[in-house]
């Protein structure tokens, strides 16, 4: 029997739920819109304090693997520590929400000096809701930053947060990840079309 990653089951569950709704959460116009990021950038280090303030953002929900570091890497990517220090000094609240295990996330978060929520079940919004309570902020005052449309972006859009898709730090070689990246293509093209890009 084929065993699929938990993230796939979470996504299937959410899509089935959405198909039975007549209105989408967070003011999104359609189901497809829930898979389209508000913003696409190359790296988390491209996010500036002024940029976040222009959107009224007070807190950031951060993914781990392929966002702050490569898969399974115990140390952050170059420039991430300095970027985090800058965000903290600018007064932004930061937390990690990851679908990974406590054993993976805790030592990494401790190294960065961040609070964390492991086994966040993205795209389900349990972890996002905990982040809102932790920050004392409304969803629209929080930005979700991650590299995956079917977890980070979908979960953030469902919660009504600003969603920021970053380019993965390194390519994944597993069949599931490769399939998922191909499936993300139409939503990335929709974003590019909306922004007038190619």
C-alpha cells in the first residue's frame, strides 16, 4: 500500500471542504484564489520592515524547510540570522509554524531564538490560529512566509493572512515533491498574470 505524506491528506481534506462551501474564507473570490500567493519573492531576506508596514503587518509566521534553511539542515541559510535580528529590532513578532516534528523544529527554533508550533497541520489553520493568539493580532495583521503553495499559502489564505511565497532554497528530489512543484505551476502563472509578469 502506498503511504502518502501527511501534507497531501491535509490538502485533500481542505479542498473537499472548500468544494462544499458557497463562500471562501478571508474574502477570497474563488477556490483557486486560495492557492495564489499575495506576494512572490526570492528569499525571506528580501522582506523589509518598510515593506511589511506598508501592508499593516505586525507579525510573521515562518516555515522552516526550504524557507529558513534547506530540508533537514540544523543551521539557517546564509543571511537568515541577520534578517531575523533586523525584524526583531524593528518590532515584528515572529514564530515558526511547521508541519515537521517537535524533534526537528525545537532545536532549530531555539537556535534562532524563536517560538514555534510543530506539527502545524498546514494547510489546516490550527497552527495559524495559535499564532494569532500568541501575537494578539488579527489575521490580516500577520504574514505567512513559506515555499509551498499547498501548505503555507493555502493555509494562510484560508485564515485571511497576507501570504508570501518564497523560492525554495534547494530543489527536492523525491517524487512527491516533484509532482507537487508541477501542480503549483498554474497558480504561480496566475499570480504572474495578475501582476502583469510573464
